[in-house]
């Protein structure tokens, strides 16, 4: 065996767009004489190892590009670096013979995982004229959003705090704006986003439900370019260009800057005054992201980036604001003569939020975190092994007053260290991906051993079976009142040190079983069943009525404790059908999900338990040069649970203790609630549509006009219920927009 390995070599390199220098991701590189190949990764990198010595022809082909050829000479125990450069086609073919995503599907487990690229983002109708990641996330299997306003993401029974969101390796604590149609990410700078809804491998940790890992692209390496767009809701400026121009025999350096803003709070008064219901549409936000990239001749790269995101909402009954600021860098090293790749990143992120409501009770939260990691990847033929380390430090500050006026607060620092290893072994039909993640929570003085396993069996070239299981943990919890119909406030705090003997970090176990079926060349069917067992959930105590001090030690813990331990389950199944041929794209998803919780006293369903969810997406490109595009999306969802109002009382303020004069003060309205989430909101459904026309101004310059509308048939979907004034406030009505963008 040793002699066989010693007699082989390796071919590796990057695939680039010849005109722009942009890496071409998830495309095929094939050795023609051996008919073996590999798909490039998210950086455009490929590696073909265990190649016997000889002279070979490399082929690389991708939709929209001419096929590229290169001769390589492989020697014994030698690594050959061969970059490939693809030139755009002037005439687009109707079909291709081989698709890289099919090859990727056969050699990767990819269970409960979706890869989003620029191509996918452009398939959906746009709100205002610009695509957005949040709109695509909403159509993925097992994903629920709470609505147009106050939108929050729930992945297969996991609330936002259980989902880790990263951009270029930095942790983002709130990636979605209060108007739930927009995220903080500029779609035009996204290279790809990996979304895992369960059973994710040992590379990811620190959360017990889902992962959203966003990577941004480098700036234009050949010329100064950009994009300007505007519509009644938002405006955007994107500029990019070379610091050192890209050449085929050398590296490059580039910059990228993106700014987008929303002024709906101003335009709604004139254009959408019918939508205000007396409250207006008081949403505004600003997002800034910048990046500098340097790439060496062999493909090693260094990226530095920073961001500032802010959001404001000003309803008469509540004012809510948050801001997020951070920065960092990452490096990808490709050592000469080594079959390893080294990835490292470092990042700092700060998130602050506050809410001021009619009850005048304080609610604010902040979290600052520092994260650093280093990963190593080794390629062994079709197999690979990845291992590495993460370190995270967090500082949390939290002040929250619950519905009965009791203050809950925390000011804490915590740290954790992660180590992981995963190995992917590809047999003829079977793919095995075992892994292990080890976590030490320094502030809790305890560790967590988290085994993971992924399997895929290729029954034949069109049918694949897959399975994944694993254990997960996290040292982060959220404070959300399950009594609110819609929650704008979403505070963060670290898991408490030993409280009530067993209230610690949150833990879960995942089990996923599924199948992938290729129904011909253009149709893909994916079906998965899943179970998430949340063996420990740390939650804010909604029943707290007494201060947790020495005077109240005789009272039951559930009446005085700040936090409680819960358990829960999320289980169900989802099906996804995708059809893509020429200019036609169709996507259909159905998700069936059951979510339960037990807080030690009662069984209940959390407010995000949506039983049925359907998404239908249709896209058609037509006209000369496919310059017209029609995009539609229809969403149907069963009603969310909510806690009903039973009555009211006057809640007096005893801030001076027994000396408080109750005869001279006016109390705030207090609410008597029914049991937790015993009611159900009405069903939700909505149709969005857009049509666009692209005009070719001159070389590298285009202008596109976009006519779009959300909630086309004006469905009245509930957003919020003002309990004190007994008034229903709906989600957005029909809102047509006309926008344009100019690319130069």
C-alpha cells in the first residue's frame, strides 16, 4: 500500500473567470484520460490526488463558459499546480452533458444542507427590485419566518438563538432586519451560503439547531466597477476594483464596498399610506460592508473586512432599535509541496439592542464576542480529512422586565474552546463521514463530547439514501416572552453558572434520514425525515413573580428563578422538488413540523410551531438575450400558536417597598393571560411577483428596470395584536414598487 501511494502524484489549482479573475465555484475539473474528476469548492479550488505518473489533459467546463484544456505532467510523489481560466460563451447552449452538482451529490453526504449561490438568489421575486438572502432562506425546507414585520428565522424547531450565522467566519447575532423582507447581507457580494438545518458535521459547533455560513466574494480584479440601485423602499451603492490587477501568472489585490439603506418610514407616508392602520411603516436600516483581498500566485489569500449594520422601528406602542459592528480577517494558505490547505480566521462582533414599550418597562441587551479558528484539510484521492480548533470569548449584558414587572438581568463573561476532526471516505457506492467535536466551556468548568456521523449510499446513478446523527451543545440562550404574539425584542445571555443544580448549557441530539432522486436530467426530488431531541433548553422564566433573594428562598423555584430548564422535541418531514431546464425554473417545498416543549410544569407548543408550510417558486426568462425575467413565489403556512388575553388589572409600582404609597400613584395596565400558547393565529398565505427587463447599454454596462409587488392579492395576514387597545395589526398589504439598477 505504501509503495502505491508513493508512486502517485497530485494535481491541484483554482478555476477562474478569464475576464474578471473571479473564482468559478462548484464546477467540474476532469482528467480526460482517466475520466475521473472533482468539483471546485467555494473558493474555486480543486484537488485531484492519487494520480499515477504520466501526462494528462485536464478539462474544465461550466454553464456559460467555453471548455478549458490544460496539459499536465504528473511525477511520483509530486504536486502539480495548474490553474484553469474559463472564457465566457457568446452563445449559450440549451443543455450540458455533466453537472457538477450531480457529482457533488454523489460524493458528499449533504444531508439537510442547501448551497445558495448568486444563481439561486436571482430566481425569486424581489421586494423593491433587489434580491435578498432572507427571501431565499424562507423557501428552504424546514425553515419558518415569523412574518414580514419583526421577521425571525426558525430552523426545524430551533429559535434564532439556536442558529449560528456567520459571514466570512465572523459570528453575526442578528442577520435580519425588523421588516422581515431584508437581511444585512448585500446579495451582490455573496459568493455562496451554506445552510444546514440539522445533522451538520463536526466542522460546525456552538449551536444546537442550524447553521448559516455566508462567504463573500472578492472585488473586481480587472477594472473599477459597481452597481447603483434605487426603489421606493431601499437604495444601494456597490463599488469594487483592483488594487493590483489580476494576471494569469501572478496574484491580485482588490477592494469591495457596499452600502444599502431603507427609507420606508418616509416613503410609506406618501406611497403606502393605506398600509399604516394608524401606525405607519416605521422601518429604517443602514448596512455597510467593506473588504480588501490579496491573492498570491499559487492561490493563497488574505482577506480583511468590516461591517456596521443598524435597524430602527418606531411604532406608537413600542420603539425598537439595534446595531451590530465588527471586523476581522481570514487567510487561506496553500503550502508548496504539501497536500494540506490551512484556513484561519479571526473576528470581533458587537451587538446592542433596546426596546421601549407603552408599559415603560426596561428591555435592553448587548453581546460582544471574539472568535478565532484554524482548520487543516488534507486530500487523499476522493477522500479528505479536516481538523481544527476554535476559540470564542463572549461578554453579555442583559436587562429585561417580564409581564408581571419582575426584572431579570445578567452581566457575564464566558469563553469556550472547540476542537474537531472529520473524515470523509468515498467508496464506490458508499460515503462515510464520521466526526468528533470536543468543547470545553471554561465559564461552566465543564466539557462536551459531541460525536457526529453522516452516511450516503448511492443505490444507482439516480437514487441516493442518506443518514446523519449527532450531539450538539451551546453556551448561549435568549430571552423572549412566549406570551407575545410577535417578538421584536430578542436578548442574548450566556448560560448561567450552576443554578438549581442542573440548569446549564443547552444540548440536543439530531437524527435525519432521507433520499435524493434524480427524475431525469432536469428534475430533482429530495425527501427527509428528522428528529431533534432538545435534551436541555435554558429559558427565561415566564412565571417569575418574586425576587430571587434570601427572603423568598422558601418559595418554589419556578416563582422566583430567573431561568428554568426545559426539554423539547422537533420532528417531522419535508419534501423538495426542483425542475430546471433552459429558461424555466420551478421549486416546490412542503414541510411538516411538530414542536413541543416541557418546562417541568406544563407541556406547551412554542410560538413558532408552524405545522404546515408550502413554498412554490416559478421563474421564466424570455425575450432577446433572455433580457426579460418573470419571478413568482407563493407561500402558505398554518397559524402560529399564541397566548390569549384573559383580562386586565392595575399593576402598581412598589419601588419603595412596603413604604410605597399606592393611593397616590397610577399603575400600569397588567394583563391576565391564558395558559401558554393555547390559541392559534389564522393561516398565512401570500403571493409575491416581479418582472424585470434588462437593457444592454454598452460593454460591461447594463440597466434593469424591475416592477414588483409583495402580497399581490392583498391577503390580511396578522402581524401583531395590541392587547391593551384590543386592536389587530396586519402584515404588509399589497405593495407595488418600481425600481432600477445600473451596473457599470
